[in-house]
C-alpha cells in the first residue's frame, strides 16, 4: 500500500515538470488566452489524483484471485506491527502475524497487511475470517475486515 503512494508521488513529480515544460509552450502556441490555458492546466494537474484515488483501494490481481479461488479459514492474530502508514489520520496500515486454522488441514503461520480504523485496532488473540491460497500459504488476505471474535 505504501508502495503505491510512493510510486504515485514519484511519477507525479515527473509528470508535473513535463506538463509545464512541454505542455506549456504547446498550449501557448495554440492560444495565448490564459482564460483557456489555465483551466486546462488545472484539469491536467488534477486528473492523476482522480485516477489514483479511483484505483487505490481496488484489489490487486492476487487479491481478486484469492477472493475467487482461495480457501476459507479462521486466523488468530499472534502479533500486530505498525507499518508507519496512516490514511486520513484515522486508518492505520498494520502488518498482522496470523495463525491460520483451515477447516480441513494443519494450521500454519502467515503475515498480511490491511487498513484498520483507529477505533477498531486488532490485538493478539482476535480472530478473523481469511482467504488463503492452498498452493502458496504465504498468500493470505482478510476476507472480511470485521473481527469474528475479539480477544478478551
């Protein structure tokens, strides 16, 4: 998740100078009316943000595959780590170490990251519903961010 934000910032800082230095002279060559040029620049500056935020929370290809083909299991949180990423000051991106307990197999350890509200942070002992890839047990995602059972 943090990788997406960092990539966006890097690409945006490449995009803006290109827009200014290449697009500016091109638009001024077409028209010198700033009432036309200025709104076009504003739109071109805002479009990347709209595209980024429209696709930011979209599940990745791996996550879509897990949702479609993954096996259901329950997972007990064994450790909670803060990744240092906060969204809007109320959602924390946390790395969870989980003990996955499949219905038809032996339990195993896995890690996953997810956003959690400041008012509903997970703790060791909480139980979540998860989906996992039986062929690659390191691929785990919370099926539903709501806890099945809170730790006492």
